[in-house]
């Protein structure tokens, strides 16, 4: 059994110090809001592309994807395969608008199209969703550091949160982009070391992994049957009550269109490039790096399954059967199998994956909070220096909320965190894609129609959240005298995976129908606000 040695600690300390140094190094570029959030819009496409890639490969990829493939199969990987479709559509529809408008926040567009209220709602929905996301990512990292060092898990949360927030608050987007660049190579290195060690240790190497995994159905597009615990292939057709292949493909397109239309993490990066051509290159570089990397980490999880089938281990078996969390499988392998020094390198890679996502999200939360809410509605007409100070303060507050959220997640239970992450993203989506599709793709709708759509979407999302938290159950409806069949449907009207997709359809359909019936808007100038009215 390998131990986390002094050499491993040295590797980690050097990594942490190097990342922390990025904050003071780039602090001079963040003296204005334009510099703090966009770095003067001066970055080449290749650098932004790798930065976006590093942000997309969070610890959810590094820890949860191997865990999902180890415990289940490849059904949820279908979401990843839809990224090229999303990027292609975004490059035609969204990217040219944002570049031409020279926006800082993705939500500035919504004010021009539907009014300030819609912009404020979208910005708030984004901030809430991101705060939940970064708490989840930090939680995953804390699991890993705990497995490696056996430090108190709360201390692990503090270490990751404080170091990341330090360089993000001080250095702004400049520090975020360059740390992302370095971290993208570290996370690759960590993954290759793990897979190389697994294949080296298994008799027959790659061939054995493929043969054994195929025999056990680990490559199937399927999921666990919760009743029997066995892997079963997914169905193909349309369904809102279970995960099917068609529905996950649709979900994937919707997810990536949401990312490239309304996710400030993504949009803030590609509007920081030097030109539209660089922005176009950036999103395709991100895509071409991300999809194979997601597949790689899924295959790593499959390889770990074969490894522990050949070399049985009680703790690994507990993670497979659900007696222990599947997210512990990669940390367990790293600390128990990898030789001295390599453990520290792999942990640095996982930390890189997490910190790149955390820093981008913290900076994006700060940008949206200042540009769309604080400066637009609360405190107007102050100096740029005041808004930079506010941005840094919001980054600190976001970091504190992130740390608190990660602590709360330490006691949560789930199938796998990849599953949980997708559910959370669905519930907190806020129908943002529906808003942007209505805005860009039609000439209908104004703030009034959109407001009604938002109300219905918020009610729906709240209802699904209460179901997921077990506040609303079948027994509750039965107590109210509702029939067995109706109570079962009301307590689980759909798989939570589809809550975000349904929210987008709701907000679009309601607003559009009202716009052409009860609430037709007055004629107004929509130049460069829709695909039908752009230059």
C-alpha cells in the first residue's frame, strides 16, 4: 500500500504556491472593470480555448466521471457527445451577437430585448446556479484531499476554497485564464498517469480491459436498475419519466446551447478574445479538447472496474455496490496503488481541474453581480475603482458561500455526483435557454409576456426541487385524499434530469403564446437583437 509521502506533499505545496502567486502577478491588470473582467479583450483564440477547456473539465469530470463509469455504464456520456452540435449552433447564432455588441455580461442582451426586469431575473438565476455548482465542485475536491491526507474534511474544504479565491480575487480574469492554461496540462498529466498505471498493472493491458468490460456490459448505453442493482440498457424513445437515449441526446443539445448562450463562464471568455475569428477558434478548440477528455475519464472508470475485478478489494467492492460513495474510487486507487511522487502529481491534476472551474465561476459571479445587478439597479454612477472593489468583495462573499455549501454536501448521499450535478443544473436552469431562443429566434414577446413565463417556470422549478428534497411525496398527496395513481404521478411527474429542458420549453411557449394573443407588444426597433433583424 502506497502512502502519501513527503515528496507528494512537496509536489502539492509547489502547486499551491505557484497558483497563489498568479494573483499578485496579474493584479495590475485588474484596476478597471474592463481589465478585471475581460483583460482588455486582448487574448488569442488558442489561449482562451484552453482556458475554456480547463473550466469545463472540473473535478466533476476528474472524480465523478470515472465514478459513474466504474459503478454504471456510458449512458450519461451521451450528453457530452452533443457538445459539437451545441458549439456549431452557438457559432452561428450567439457568438456574432455578443462580439458585435461588446458586452461584459451575457445578460445585457436581455435588457435590450425584453427590458431590465428580465435581465435581473436571468442574472439572479445564473448566480444561484453557479453558487450551487462551485459548492459541489469544492466538495468533490475535499473528498479527494481527505482520502489522500486524512485531514479533517472541513479543513480540506478550507484549503481548496481559500487558495482558489486568493488568486481569483487579486488577479481577476487575467489570473483565471493563465492558471487555467497551466491547469489544463496538469489535469491531462494526472489522468494519463492513472490510466497508464491501471493498464500496466492488468495482465494483458488494454485488451483485457476491453474484453472484460464488454463481457460485463460496461460500455452499454445503460444505467443501474435501482430495484435489482443490475445494469440494464436504456430505451431509445421519448420519455419524461426515465432516461432514454433520445432524451439524453436532446438534453445534451439543450445543455450546451444553454452554456454558449447564457453561461457567463463561457461568454465572458470568448468576448475577451481579440477578434471574432479568435472567439470562433476558441470555442472549437475547447470542444475538440473537451469531448475526448470526457471520454478518456469515463474509460478510466471502466478500467478501474476491470482492475478491481482482477484484484478484488473489499473497499472498492463497497463503492461498486453503493455501500460507499463511488466518487472515492479514483482517490482510493491513487493513494493505494500509485508509487511515491506520482500521487502528488495526480492530486495536483485533480486540484487543477477543480480550481480552474471554481476560479472562472467566482469571477463570472462577480461580473454578473456587479454589471447586471449592483451597477445597473443598486448603486449607479460611482467610479470604476469603486466597482472593482465591489467585484472583489463579491468574489470573497461567493467564496465563503461556496465553502459553506461544500460542507453541507459532505453529508449528502446520491448515486453518483455526475448524476447529482446534472439534476442540480436542470433544476436551477431557470429557463434561460428558452429566454434566449425567444429573443434571438423570434420577433415576438416583450417584458410582460416574458414575466408571466418566468413566474410559471419558477413555480415549476420550485415544485421539482421540493420533490427532489423529499418535501413533496406520494404519501403527502394520499393524505390529502388524492387517488393512488394521481398521487404517484404528482410526486414524480418526470425524471429530474428533464426539469431544465421542461423549464426552457415552458418559458418559451408561454411567453410566445401570450405575445401573439393576449399581450402583443408595441412595434419597436429590434435591430441587431434577433437573427431576422441583424445587419
